[in-house]
């Protein structure tokens, strides 16, 4: 392991490097991403219309598809990692999603205690 | 605000990142999107808590029309793809193609808003207003906030089209177009969750 030391201006820090995707050829990745998003949407629609599983399993299934869809949008279309320096947006977005999942998850969780309310 | 393109050494960067100042504004726009994540998280929590509070009629299983909701989803997904192509052409400095794909995005977005407005007006004419129940309050607030965002995005894109026509593609207009694309993709992601949780999820209740 390397000895810990304060980074100086001369040191090579990959984290601080600019990162951009090469986009010289036709963006087939966007076409594939678009096709993928259509497939995910239609699968979710079909699964619910056909009552493919039990309601609880179906809800988990379509939520999983939605998360995949979101990851696809962020990765393929939003150039999530692109930045001239550190990708601060990943840290911010991570914190935002952490709070979002906590807020929604705990709201649902507390509503499961039906004894005192409803 | 510099309107000129920077020196040769920075020409290898994408148009919207060519100026350091504009790059920082892109990071700032991401932080705005993070706050918007929190707004929609709050409204989704509200919906999760109140979706079962129907006060009689209507209930989620019969209230939603899946056909229009699927059409809205396909429109928004396609518009996400077209704005992605617009940015790809912007990075190649092909302003004509970029404008064409941006106009396509606008038309798709406007169609989305038109379908949503038609659905909402139909509900209201049936007496299903947001006064009716906690479920409908939460539904109209969540979906309406998203629809308002899309409407605002259309106005944003219109002003950008005017700016690009008048100023051409500069580091500033490139950055604005790029942040618009981020905003638009983000709204697509939010809609996917509305479609899954509210419309498809409503059928599972």
C-alpha cells in the first residue's frame, strides 16, 4: 500500500480528470437505449394487464422495471458521469435518492401499522 | 458572459463544457435536479399514504385509464430519445439537425400535455375533482406537478429555439440546451415512476 500523503498539484489524480464519452460515430447506444426503454414499458404494461403474478409480486416486479428504466435514462441519455472535474452530480444525486427512498419507504412502512389509525 | 468559443486546446471538449464557467453551471443544474427529486419524493410519499383514502368513489382500480397513460409514456420516452439526438447533433455543431430534433421533442411533449389535460378535464367533468377525496388530492397534486414541469420544459425549449436562432450555437446556448436535455430526461424518469406506481399500481389494489 502507498504511504498516505497530502496530494499536491503535480500528483496525478484520476478522480480529478475530465471524463467525456466519445461520440464520433452514430449514437447506436441511444437507439438501443430507446428500444430498451420501450421494451421495459411494454413488459410492465403486459405483466399488469395479464395479471402475470400476485399483486404484491407484480408491484415489486414493475418497480424493478422502473428502476432499470431510470438507470437506463441516467446512463445512456443523461451522461451521468460526464464532467470536466470530479462528477459531483453523482454524490448529490446519491444523497437525494437516499433521502427519497427513506422518505417514501418510511411513509409506507408506518402506514402498515393499522392498529391505531385508519 | 463570454459568447465566443475558447482557444484550440478546449475545442476537444463537448460544446456545453467548453467554458469552465458553463461547466460549473451544469453541475449547479444537477443540484437543482436533486432538489426536484426531493419534491417528487414528498409527493410520492403523500400518494402512498393517501391512495387508499377514497371516501367511497372513485377507487384507483377503476379510476385510471391505462390506454392514455401508456400513450403518454411512449410519447415521453420517444421525446427523451429525440432530445438525446438533439444534444448529439449539438456536440457536432450541426445546428440544423439539432433544431429539428428539438422541435420534434417539443411536439411530443405538447402532445403528452394535451393528453394529460384531456384526461384531467374528463375526470373533472365526471365530478372527480381534487376536493373529492384524499386519494384524488394526492393524485392530482403528484401528476399535476409533473405535468406543470413538462409544460414549463416546453416553454424553456421554445425560448431556447429563439435564442439559438438569434445568437447561434455559443458556449452559453449550448449549456442551456444541455441543461434542458437533463431536465427533460429527468421528467421522463419521474413519469416512469408515476406510470408504474400510480397507473399500473392502481390496477393491483
